[in-house]
């Protein structure tokens, strides 16, 4: 199926630092998403993004979180500052929209906050 | 509040048997239900999906049965293979809304050769 890429695969940082997670969505997709998965639990929606704007965000999307996709480059999730509870695997997804509903996921970035 | 529930948490079947994974949901507005397959260390891969206007969707060995009245669906994996061993997630969304997926906690499927 369509491939979504995520960089890096694993990031270890100290609490309070800033981190940026990068996503390269499927090339002709218009909608972008971030989900968070804590070990052993289900994946939970954070935010979705379309046409340069956040469409919807969940209560997990704290004020310290931000997303952007400058000039069609990576779709990024920035956390500043990080907290211990931000440790999780973050999955990026994209979909074409336009009446199709399939969301395709990347391999995830494992974030460890020390 | 667990909006999407999956059972069993873990399932072991013999190679060649049919594995049945169950899912139920609470939100009546959900009308699109994808199933994802996830191997350890990888992202979830879209396996098969169904819209609520249908009660059955088939793709090779994978079949979704959907019961809108009872808010239940199930994934049947026929002639299961050791390579099918993975965690399977059921999800739901309202296609008329912002299309956030709500996931269940997953079923870990083990196929014994």
C-alpha cells in the first residue's frame, strides 16, 4: 500500500527539551494526522491537519504541541517543552480525502523522555 | 470511556483454521470501520474496511461481518497462516465529521503451525 515515512525511528531526550517528529506523507494525500500509542494501549488521536490548518485536536494535544507542514515538506509534530508523560510511539497518517476514508500509517517514532 | 471494544484480547488458533476477532462500538454516528494489522515494531497497516451501508466485505481470506443494529462487527481470517500472527486493531469514525479514528485496544492473534 501507500507508504508514509517517519524520521527518526527513535528519539531519546531529556525532559524539558524540544523535539520535532517528522513525517513524509503519501505524495498526493491532503489530510495528515498524528496519533499517540503508549505501550500496551490503543492508539489515540492527537490532531488532524488540512490545507495548512489544524482541523481538530483531542484533549491529548496539549498546549506544548504544535504541527505544521511548511511548503509541502515534512509534516511535523513539535513538543516544547517535553514531559515524562510524552514518552510513547507517535504515528503519522495521511489520507487523500475527497470522498475516500483510508488512512495510511507510518512506522512510528518511539519517543523516550528521560 | 471505551468507545471501541475488541475481544478477545488474545487468540490462538491452529494453522488452517478460521480466526474470528470481535469488535463493538458505542457511537451511533460511526459509519466507517477499518481493520489494521500491526507487527511488532511496525506501524499499523490497513487490512480491510467497511462502510455501515454494507453488512459484509470480503477481500481474499479476510471478511468483515457488520451488524449495525447491534453495533458489532467481526473480522474473519480464513485458512489462517503463521504469517497472520499479529495484533489486529478495529477502528471507527464518522465520515461526515473530522474523520479521527477511534481505535480499540487490539487483539493479539497467534497462529500455531
